[in-house]
C-alpha cells in the first residue's frame, strides 16, 4: 500500500499498476494488483480512519458537505459500471463510469484557499448493469448493491459521513440533485440545513397562501363525495423572481478571488418547495409542500438592470433571464443574503477536488474491471489527496525550513512538487546510508535505453 501511494504521489503522467511498478522500488505489478483485488482490507474502513484522523488533526465544530459526481471516460465495455451516460468531464453523453462523492469543507467558505477533503465515494451503477446478473458476477459487484439513483447514493454518503462523526452544518449540491424531490425529502427527514441549485421550472408555494389554504375548509353541498382540500397555487421559481421589482436585487460581494472581488446581484424571498398542482387534493401522491425556506436568485453584476424606469429590449431581457440561477435553501429566516450567497458558492471545492485529484493523484487512471478494485483505488487516491491537502494547509513552514516561494497558502500542485522533492531527498539519503548508490539503476531508464541493456 505504501508503494502504491508513493506511485500516486509521483510525477507519472499515468498512474497504473504497470507504470508504478516500473519506477517504485520493492514492488511488482502482481503485488500492486493483489493489493487492489485480493488483499484483505476494506476501503470503507480506510476512508473512516482517514476522516477521523483529519478531524482530529484539524478539529471543527461545523462544516459544509458538498455532493457531486464526475465521469471517468472508458473505451471498453467490461469495466464495472461503464455505459453510455452523461459525463460532465466530457460535456456530453459518452462511454464512461460515473462516481458520486462527498467533499467536506472544513474551513471558512469565504477563504480563497479553504481546507477541504473528500469523505467517501461510490460508483453509480446504471440499470443496464443492475439487471445483468452475468456482468455483475464478472465485475464482482456485491449482491447488496441494488439500483440506486445518484441522489440516493448521495444520501447514503451523507449517512456515512454523519456516522463517522463529520460535523455537518449544511449540504450544498447542484441542480442535478436539488431538482429531485426525493433527495430534498431525504434531507428534510434528516433535519439538515441545505442549499440546492434548482432549474427555473422548480415548483414553490408562497407561505401566506399555504397558511390561507390550510385554514380553508371545503363546503359540503350535501350530495356526492365531500370535496377534498386543495393545495395553495404552485409557481415556478422563474415566475416568482420575474414578479419582483428590479430594486429588490442587491450586489453581494462574497469572496476575494485571484482576479479581484467576486460579486453577484442577488435577491431572496421566503417560499415552500412544492410539487403537484391545485387540480389534485392535498392527499394526492403528487402533491407535497415542503418546509419553508429561501428562494435565492443570482445574476452577473454586469448584466443587471440598474434603473427600473429604463425600458429593456426584449432580446436583452431574455438574455438576462437565461443567466439567472436559482437555489432553494432551508436556512433560518434570519439568515442574511450575504450568508446565502456565500454558501451557495461553496460547491466549487468539489470541482477543485475532481480536477486536482485527476491531475495529481490518478483519480481516473484505474484500469481494472472489478467493483472492489475501483473502490480500493478511489480510497487510496482520496488518502493521497488528503495528505497533500493537509500539507498545503500547514504550509508555509518556518522561514528556515520553507521552500521558496513562501506563500500564505500554497496551491496543491506547488505542495505536490514539495512532496516529490521530499521523497527524492529520502531516496537519496536511503541510498547513501545503505551504500547502494553505486549499484542503483532506475528500472525505467534500463527499459528505455538500448545502451544500458547492451552494457
């Protein structure tokens, strides 16, 4: 395991059992493959130990849990879970695996370099796999793994994080999860605050109308079945925001970025998230009125209309409406607009995790086909990434120990270079202390150089 992790932390462009065995001393392809397939260890136990260790090293009373999924492009059809499906990595439907993961933001979300780390991850298994017993057997998919949607997997990861003692102040997701009523119900049942991106067609009811509807009792005419109570009118978030005056929008500055202060125009109002029209009774399965919360809308500052009295051309108005984003949150009524916007933008940390883990730690380099092998690889990648994040958080070192340039909080690639330098220094010291410097020959050089083989 130590050698596999060293390989993940190396500068190899592609990190597989073959390439790692070529450059890391003391291991072979067979031993690394055995680690990922047959060795007796549980990736979930490793995730749990890593999470508890991180919480001990950096104690926090509350944090933000972010869910998302990423695609791992594949060319064949034998790798577990691979199928033609949408991948954000590809930006289209392609042949890939999709992994759902949870990222914990254990720092101030207003920070430009916050401390965050992955909690756990699970592969999404498409329906074409769950119904194919032969493919499941070949890929060694556990029998208890049934058909689950991505939001259902995310709820399972939430339960796992809470069981491991992760202090969750709020959950943040994009519209792929926030637009799912079952996911929102799951979060409501778990009584956790959340802020979810939603589509413009997301349904809401106004609190005053919900109260008025609940107070009304249908009048029985004396003939036939008594009329059942009806829910309050249902609106789309686009309709509600469009009904607000331009003066309701405020400019909110929420974080300092590399190119200056990041700001948006935002507006918020209290609503209930809801489903089902007033054509159905309140007891109908399609009708549901969720808890009261905030409907948050944002638009770029440059596209905001400054004066309500100035007419806006139709094309410009349609362009502005397309750039409006919507979110629903169950944060308390006294939550400020600044706080809503700040939490709404906390989702970028999981996007950074996917980008850095793929570039620095080989997140999408696994070439095996089994369920267990993939999840063991993901667990080791998350361990390597957490190691780098922890060192990035602790840098800079004291001036006499720090490597230049000394910065307030180093980027992950910079920390990775530091780690590679430390590994190289340890290797040189080991070679000198064991008197093996004279006979040391890197295997990669021997295979790539005809002269070395001839000698």
